[in-house]
């Protein structure tokens, strides 16, 4: 037992160790977009993975018939907000890549509306990323990326591309939209990889 | 022809970069539309500012700001016409 009391205010000043450096906890869900919100009917939606050997394609029914994971995770936006314990449902990229063989180590995610972001393949596998289509028990709202968005919670949230429509395998790591325009090529919130 | 180094840009580029952005005319790489930047569609969020072509919606320019650093990109613009004072 400690004889030194920090008083009642001590605990509140302790930093939550789930918050990366420079981040502030929020309870709402801020919306950040680089353009208009695309209106995508699930009847028209498709998801593709393009490798050196060809294109793998799923429509909405095929996609939502895959093994679905429940994901409970913290998310961290480069604009300094973090949200803890967010609840998602989606398909793991391990499931999507189960029958895909590729020698290419890098991925460019492409979205409806033209957004792109790059992630190394090994940072998408082994339970690290999903294509999510439910948030907090509801279908994913279009302003948060619905029908489906990439979810890569261990990187800053700009990597979790909203309205994702496909992954393109690449031999080299190449910058996506924000990465070309000032943001970090990798984006680890624990290392504060925010900008170039 | 020999080239000189970038220090030679100090005069002409300083003059250019002082232009009135809204009056400047930019050509969209995507559809070729040429219009004053004041007529572009601008989307602003905490992550940055994205300027899109009024005609095709392609990204013309981006602005990212962080404290004492800023990044200005004109990825979707082939050229910008600037009106020079007194000419």
C-alpha cells in the first residue's frame, strides 16, 4: 500500500494508455471526406482484388456470405481524435486473401469516388484489417464509408478508405491520395507518423 | 542549352506565387475545363482542403496544413494563368 496519495484529481490527469501520443478522446464520430459522398447501391457494388495473375471479384451477396468477424477496436484519426472500443462487422482480409497467391508486397486501396491509399500487404493480414459494412450494429452509414470501408485500425484512419471498391497489388510501395499531398507514407499513430 | 539552378526562380516564382488565387484561371487535367479557381468546388475537412473541378469533379489541388508546415499540391492542374498587375 502506498503512503503517498495523489488525491482525487490524480487519476484524471493520468493519460489513458490506449491513446497514442498527441491524440484526444472523442465520443462522437467526426466525418472527414475529400469530396462528395458517393451514393452506392449494394446491387451495383462490387469488390475486387487485382494481382499479377488476374482479378478476383465479389458482388454484395457473395461478399456478405463470406465469414464475418466482429471487431472491437480503437481508431485514431490524424486530426488528433481517437475513439475507443468501436464495434464493427466485416470480412477479414485474411479471408479475402485465403485463395489468392501473389508475389507483390504492397497494396493500393481504391474507393468509389477516386480516393486511394497505400498499405503494405503484411499490415493487412494476420487479423489486422477488414472490409467493414456494419458499425455499432447498423449498416455502415454512407458518410462513414458505407456500403463498405476498409478498416485498418492500427494505422491512422485515413488508411481505412471509405467506400472501398478494391485492392490493387503493387511491386513497390507507392503513395495514395493524402500520402502524395503531405501525409506520411505509412501512418503509425504510436510513432506519430502524420506527415512527410 | 545549359540549365541554371533553382535560385534563379526566386524572382519570377515569387511574383507568381503572390497571385490572387481566386482570380487565377486553372486548366483541369481531367476534362480540360478552364475556369477561375473561384468557381471550383472546395471540400474542407480537418485533414485538408481539396479543390475539385466544377465540371468533372476531379481533384485540381490540395492544401494540407500543420502548424508551421503546409503542403500545396496542384496534381490535377496543367497550368495556371495569372493576371499580372498593370499589363
